[in-house]
């Protein structure tokens, strides 16, 4: 009798933890301004998100991550629902100004409210009773929030849960960083972050991509607060 050899697909390693990254991306009108490299700030975000997702999909730990994406302006909307990283499309359009119907203003709190709902959904999963679950809410904005007090209140509510960390970044250019409005925007983002080490000022696509990657690190410390 001849031997029968069956090909077996690679088996994904068992999860040892499960981390959800919720990218909250500013899609307000100011994100259509030109940034570094002759492209808009919003297009730089699109490229940074794609590269970030591609980087993590190459990781041997990719089975341990899920991603959701929220775009915000005056209002907020889910761009990508809670999705396991291995199934996410890293070639999709992540430009936060495209087709969201979110308005031209900036209300970070709207995105945080959606992030709160997604976090509750994720952390209530039965799997969370078996292996560690945690959430990184990763906020990127280029300007002043229209309702900073409401935003801070929502952020403080999220930070009461020790399974949720808020990372925040001001995305701007070095030419604009000294402007009063930008300084105020930076202060708000620093306030909503879970600590000084979870805030980072970013100036370009590469910088922003690294912020996304570092924010999803399994380590609890990130950045230097500059």
C-alpha cells in the first residue's frame, strides 16, 4: 500500500495575549493642508497607517492583535470595525478625510466615545477571561479640539479602566509647531494621554508610522513626551 502524504497548512500560534489598537484619526478640514514631501497631512496618515499595518502583519505575534479605525472631525465615524489583524486590508484607503461625512471641525471626544464602545465590546469577549486583553486608543490630531473640556472628561473616564491606555500624537510640521493654536492643541493631547510617556509630537509619515508601532508595543512605556 502506498504512503499518502497530506499537505497541512501552517498552524497559527496560540494567542498568549490579545491587544486591540483603536486608531482615532483626525479627518478635519485642516488635514487637507500640505505637509512634508509635497502631499497632504491626510495622505501622509494614509501611508503611515498602511505601513504600520504591513509591519505588524509580518510579525510572528500577528495573531495576538486586532485593529479598529475611527475617523473624526466635528463628528466621528467607524472607518474599520473591530477586525483581527490577520484579516485586515493593509492596502485600503485610510485617508481620514475621504468619504466619512464627519464634518470639517475637530472634536476628539467623539472619537473617544466610539473607542469606549469598541473597548467595552472587546474586553467583554469571553476570551478575555482566559488570556490577557488590553486596549490601546491611539489618537492623532493636527489641531485644536473644539470642545476640550468634554474631550478631557471622556478621556478621564477611559483612563479609569486599567486595561485601556490612551496614546496621543500631535501631527504637524516643524514650521508650525511654534504657533499658539498648535501649542494649545499639543497641551490637550498631552492631557488626554495616559501619561507623559504616551504622548509624542510627530512631523512626518515615518515619524507617525513609528508612533503607531510603538503605541501598540506590549511594553507599557512609550516615547519621551517631547
